[in-house]
């Protein structure tokens, strides 16, 4: 499973996170109603998030930060990896 998170406010994870399951891949999530309007996203394998010491709450897969500080934020950003443009954002292809 992969976690896809909205990153449209600089290098910060915002309020939307989705997890892939059979028939619900990252492309489907990014083109869906909640993330389609987000310009950028980051994605990580769920195990890499939990292996890095972050707890996930379901059903929305909220990432629990053990502390609200720069070190924890940087650790999470490292796990999420590169911020990428959302190919389904309406302004991306002249829509």
C-alpha cells in the first residue's frame, strides 16, 4: 500500500492522505475529487512510514507526529520523498 499526501503548502503535509488498495492506485487517487485540485503530492509505502516510527490512524490514515518540531517534520518529509506535480491538476494540461 502507498500513502499519497497533499503537499500544496510548501514543504508541509496538509490534510489529505489516501492509501492505495486493489483497484485504487495513486493515479486514481490523484484524479479523484479530493486530490485532483492539489498541485503537488508526495507518496510513500505505508511500511516505510511506520518503520520510520510514525503511527497511522485509520480510516483516513492520519500521520501522528510524536512531537511538533522541525526534526520530526524533516523525518516525515524524508520518508515521503520528492514532492511531485499532480498530473491531474486542472491547470497542468491547459484545462
